């Protein structure tokens, strides 16, 4: 007699548990982002907040890797990831930046954001960054549904992960080297990043390529980034990685702009 089939109910329950792992990592990242926001309002907590945002960058990469490894990608996971990214890479770095600028305003140690007008301008810069992060994430979710299976592995615009991480690392370096002007420049950088996030400029994704040498280099580099990020070591290396990736990636995207945009639906309201 043939073996009796396994209980389909149990099989379904086991399969569903796979989704818990990546979603739990996403939720952990969201909670870390909330803690980062709280640290921004503590005396001298800006650098701690920035390092927590860097931790969220590492968790964001980890949850995607876990989902693919377990074959546990889902629509719920994608939406949850967007909510988490909005908090961790939009609101959290924006809060850190605004709180630092507000403190500098009260201490009269800022030039650009001095006085009541400075506070309003600082708020406008922060709001621009946060709103563009939100728009970027909404566009990404829609685009993922529309891109064909053979579409090139690229982002359209600067991912919120790199934008928020870049702001955090810039603050960390400014604090490490006692660069007082960072509090003045950071909101201006945030506005520039906001424009990149909502742009249509292609940026290649960090995915395996045909070259084994390149894949080995990428794997080693990612491992080093995790060691340094978790250990809060050598922020210069982390910062330079993001800058080089953005410059080389956007440069490559600009050279192939026409062919890459052919895959993208540029009109988000086709029925209007």
C-alpha cells in the first residue's frame, strides 16, 4: 500500500512559517528606526541615531536575501518592507537632521538655519526629503508590478536605503572629525538626494553578474560592509562605498538611459 499523503493543512502551515523570517527582520528594522528617531531627541544622541540607521541598511539587505533564500517573497512582505523603509530611511534620518539643526539654531552655532526663518527653511528641507522618500517607495511598488520579466536589474532613481544611509554616514563622519559645518550642509544634501530619489535615472542593482571575479569582489565587499557596519568601524569605508556606487552606477545608467527607460512606464496615471 502506498504511503498516505501528508496532511495538507500541516504542509500549508509549515510553508507559511517561511514568511515569518524575512518579515520578522523587516519588523526588527522598523523598530530600530523608531529607536533611532527617539535617540535624535536625546542630548548628544544624533550619532547614535545615525548608527542605528546604518544598522537598518544592513537589515534591509538581509530581509531581501532571506526572502529569496527561503522562497518567501510575498505581496505583504513587499508592502511591509515599504512601510519599514519609509520610517527607517525617510522619517528617521529626517528627524535626526531636523533635531540637530534645531539644536544648532538654539545654540546659535549654525549659519544657514539661524533664527525663525532658518527653522522654517530647515523644516522645508526635511519635509522635502521625507515626502520624496514616500513618493519613491510608492513608485517602486507600482513599477515592480509593471516591469516585464526580462527587464534589466536596475533601480529608477536613488533607493531610499542609500539616501538615508548616506545622510547618516555623513553625520557620523562630521561628528568623528568635528566638522561643525555638517549641520549646515546636511539639509542641502538631503534636498539633492530627494531629487535623485524621485528621478528616473537608472542605477544598477547589486545582484550577481556573469563575471565570477566581480561576484567574488562584490561578496567580499558586502561581508566587509557588514563587519564594519555592525562593529561601527571605519565609517569612511562605508561612506565611500555608497558614493562610488552612486557615481559609477548613475554614470553607467546615463550612458544607457534611452534603452533602460524603454522598460519603464513613465506615466504613473495612464487612465487619467
